[in-house]
C-alpha cells in the first residue's frame, strides 16, 4: 500500500489534531452589562479597523484608563493591548489617583473591540474613556 492510499496520512492526522485543538479552545465569556458600561467610547464612529474620520483623514481613537500602581497589572494590560503606554505618575484627563498608573491606548489595531472588552473585563479597571490629547 503506498503513502497516498492510506486512509489517514500524516497530513490528515495533523489537520484533524489542529481542528480538534481549535475547537476545544474555550471562548471568552461575554461581558456583563456592568463590564460593558466601563467602555465609555462611541464605537459607532469607528470602522472595522478602529479608525474614524473622512476617507482622506482616517485616524484612530485614543483612550485611557487607570489601573492600580502594580507591575503585574501593568504587564497584564500591556499583553492585552500592545498599543498601551503607561504613564506612571500622570493623572490624565480621567483623573488617576496617586496610587494608580494612567494607561493610554489606540483603537487603530487589529480586533480593537475585543481588546477593549478584555480590558473592561478586568476587575481592576473601572472605566475606559476617550483620550483627546489636548
């Protein structure tokens, strides 16, 4: 029996295992209404790439939120959102307390809505607002 006539060739086994692994990956639970309310941005202004404005002047929306001044939390939010800049010691327009870090991110990224939802699902974020960079 040659390689091509085997019912389950190596390639087929690999494909079956890949599909099984993807199918068993748990989906993130949907946001609760309280978590969804943390996102205080008008996402209807954004296209599927997280950009807004006229066709010849598209730009991302900046957003900011506060987290406790803790390096573990800082690393976690930066893993979720690689656009984030942490501004330790800055209050921002949102008004972070002295024991908090200001986090500033951008919507102009792949799957920006999922990023915002993952940030809102964190117990230590209370609200995410637009950052106007005035």
